[in-house]
C-alpha cells in the first residue's frame, strides 16, 4: 500500500505533466480545432440566425476535447514511464 507521501508525489508528478508546455499546448490546439468544428455542427444554425448560443454547451464543446487530449497525453506518458 503506498504511503501518503508517495501518493502526493504521484499527484504532483501528474499535475506537473498536466501543465507541461507540450501537453497543454497540444491539448489547446486540438480543443480549438475540434471545439470549433463541433460548435459549427451543433450550434451553427443558431449562430447564423443571429441568436445567442447556449453558453454552457459552448464552453463544454471546448473543455471536453481539451480534457480528453490532456488525459490521453498523460496516460501515454505514464505508460511509457513503466517500460
């Protein structure tokens, strides 16, 4: 069973990977592309009619791809570190 200090070190290591420039920049680029495409697909008609979008959905449209990209990068790095 891991000691409390081991768990904190692991969490600190993972958080360090989350904010690492490579991970964050890659996730941001992906979120901008995917989020924009999904916004056009899901709310394009609303925007073209001059109506306000659903802001909650709009934010989630960008946050979810960012989170998925970040999670994937970290999982890959952790798996690679085991080898």
